[in-house]
C-alpha cells in the first residue's frame, strides 16, 4: 500500500512541476515585445508611449520594451502614431471604426484604451491634432482665412472648429489669429528698430 501511495505522490509532484513550467513559459511568451508595423510607425521600430497628445518629445525617442506596458497603453500609443504619421485627422469623415480596423482591434476596445490612457475621447484627440494643423498652417501663411483653416485642417463645420479651437487654445480662432499677427508684427518692428540703430552706429 505504501508503495502505491509513493508512486501516486510522485506522479502528482511530477504533474505539478509540469503545470508550473507551462505557466512560466506562457508568461514569458506573453512578455515578448510587440512589434510595430512598418506602415504605422514609419521605421518598423518601437517608440515609447506619448506622455500627452501633442507633446513633441516623442519624436526620435529610443526603443522601449513593451513587456511592462499594458495593452491599453500599447493600443492607444499605436493609435496616436497612426493618427499623426498618416495625418488621418485631415479626413473630415474619419470614424473610430476605420481606425480600429487599421489597428486590428474593435471600436469598443480602442475607445476604452484612449479614455484610460489619455483621459480624452477619440474625437477630442482627433480635433486637437486638427487644431495643431490649423495653427501651423496659419503660422506659415498669416493671410489665410479662418474658413480656409477650418476646411483644410479636417473640420466639417465652423461650429465644431470654433468649439474645438476654444477648448484647445483658450481663444477663438479669430482671437488667436489676431494675437499671432500682433505678436509677430511687434517682433518685426523690434528687429527693424534694432537694425536701424545698428546702421546709425556703423555710420558714425
């Protein structure tokens, strides 16, 4: 009887060891870093998660191991990369479902990932990138009309453009553009005055 008991205990111990080894292998495989798609990342390499949307510090970041990053951060990070590099926000008819399809996930999971990581919804992040595009365009061409900025940055209506612009910058598009022109004209005046003074001193 004791011999049978010994063999039963031995078999159970062996089974337990196999279960432990299997679990360790599953955990190890699950921790293998997730690859970045060449088309979405632009380089085929991993990039560290953005601390906030619109932060320029993410450009040129070093490679990071995704093993310690949860899936929400991974998915939301891939979303921002795709949004910015492909300039998807310029499409006025951009839908969350189409972006989810590009990321090989579903609309509900993408929405939860964005809200969890950035504490913003899909439309807020898209509109924030559109506002960045609009301000960049105006900086390059201060003679652009506000209606043109609206359409060229991906907005379908002036009402949405005005609302998103005010939430992002604290000013209406008209106020921001006026401020930008005023600030830059003052800088030009200072430069001209400095150059005039330098010329007068040189002529003495």
